C-alpha cells in the first residue's frame, strides 16, 4: 500500500510540475508564443470552456485531472483555453493553459466571458490539436468553430449541464416564460448537438435527456475521482477537521456545491427543521453562489452551518470523511462529482431521486433517495439514513468508487473516444 501510494504521489508531482506563469503584458495577439507543446505526441486535445473560475467546481476538477493524466503519458498532450483576469500562459509537462482576458459574467462572479476571438484562433493554429473539446454551451462553441476554421480539427461537445432544465429548475413553479425558454433551449441543444460528430455526457440520465431532445450521436463517459485524496482513512482525524471549520461534535450532513437555483437548496432548508427535531442532525452548506442572500433569509437559516468555499482539495476530502453523510438535492445534475467524492471517502449520501447524483446513489447502494421537490419526504429519508448502519454503507460506497470511477480508467475511455473521432489510435507512451 505504501509503495503504491508513494508511486502515485511521485507521478502526480511530475504531472503537475509547472513552469512560472508567463504573463503577456502586451496581450496574446502581439506576443511570441512558446514552442508547440509536445509536437510528437500521437494525440492532442484542446479543451475550451468558460467554466473555470476561482471557486468553480466539477468542470475545473475534470480538466485539472485530465492534465494530471496527460502529464505522465508522453504520447498525449492537452491545451486549455479559458478566460482570466489577464492574458497568461502556464505549462505543466504535457498540459498548457492559455488564459485570455475577459470580463466577469454578471450575477455569476466566479466566471468570465471568453471573447478573444483572434487570440483563440492563433492558439488553435499554433498548437494544432487533433481534437477540440467544447465545455460550454453558448458563445464558446461558435467561437471555437471560428478559431478552428483553418485547421478543421474534429470537435466534440461535453454536455456538462442539462441546459433546458436550468430555465425552470422547479417545474411546479415554472411560469409561461420559463416554459417558453425551456422549449427554445431544447431546440438549441438539438441544433448545437447536430454540429458535432459526438456529444459526450457522464451519466445515463444525461444520455437519455439528450436522446429525448433529438441528439443522436452520444458517447457516455463517466467522471472519476481521485481515490487517494478522497479516502476513508481521513476519518481518523475527523474530530480535528470539524473543530478547524467550526462544526459541532454531533451528527452533521453536508452539502457541497454552488448556491444556485437548480441545486434546490430550498427543499433542504424546508425539510431540515424536522430532521433536526427527530434525529439531531445539523445541516452544513459549503460553497458560494448567487442565491446565498436569499437562502440566508430562510426561517431555518439561523440553524444552518455556513462554510465558505474550500479551494484545497485536501481540506475538502477531510470534510467529506469527517461528516456523517452528504446531501445532493439537485435533480438536474448531469453527473454529481461531489457525490462521487463522498462515496470515495466512504461517506453515504442522501440524494434527490432524479439526475446523475441519484444514479450514483442507486448504483452504489450507499444511501437513500427522496422524491424531488418534496421537503416532507426529504426529511423522512434523511431520518432513515441517519438511523442506518452508516459504516456499512460507507464501505459499499468506497468499493463502488474504486471499482468504476478511478480517473485513469475514465480517461482511458475518454481518449479512446477522442481517437475514434480523430481517426487516430493514441499511444499514451509516445
């Protein structure tokens, strides 16, 4: 075990070694670019997304883990194009990040617009990827098509969010305008999906939703988890972790994620007074987001344990292992990475019965689910879980994550999809 972990830590350090950040004071269009990254690699992918901010979660984790995977495989290379405060370039072995200056998105402070069309085109022409993966649904795909006009590399779309449902996260309260927006977004997803040789998604739920919208070329590739970082062994210092962040000694349920309408945190707050009354489990909400001011006006808000966003993956893993169970209330999750991290930590999950998070709980058997939009049923199932054999459920959770969701297993599958699209058989060894 020690030898395996030691080898993992060495390869991870190698994969994440970076050169000093190159800030381009003159702007990328007027600056010299570094030599093309790993020009002899058999397959290179360019990832472009606007969802890579200082407090963003799943997509950022996915891209950085891909960089780690590529870093120790000389036959592969990865280029990322993301928005940032200024133009700069960071290179780490087989991965390079181009940050292009862009303004903040109103009402969504972690993210910025990606608007630098000429810089993006210059990057594509210089790095010459074999495949371009688009990780945002609106402006970015069309900018990528423009940037790719000369190279004509095959492009894939990773469907990270269920776009139409975001227009009306609560169907029971959707107004006419919400329903109209949902129909228009459904047509847009089908229109956009038709322009890619394949649309990648992470769950059967997302694949079914895409098929229902009329998208026909779909590849399902699940997301993964760092099995060494998210580990039940961290429970050994769980009491210290709780003290450090101000959690009480009694039972605690934890939500991790953005405070946004589609997460349906209102259902948790409506339910939790009853949960606390019946089994003394406190609710902790970790993260940040646009609806936080509204959540803090809820009648139960004074009993909530509010925790700030944690940029450290190690501290996040400590928290996952230290709490009694994790809650996943978002019915529109295309996967549920925080749920998988909880399972890998040996921590059971209370989930809504829709979406990718529900799929993970059902597949692992390491938790319970409640009916979407029903606070009373949420409270009932939270009590059921709190009174269950949590260590036994945690063991099932860990076994499931290890069997199906190691990042290397996931990226082996993903790069096969890239190779099929590009007509290349990638050789990771080089």
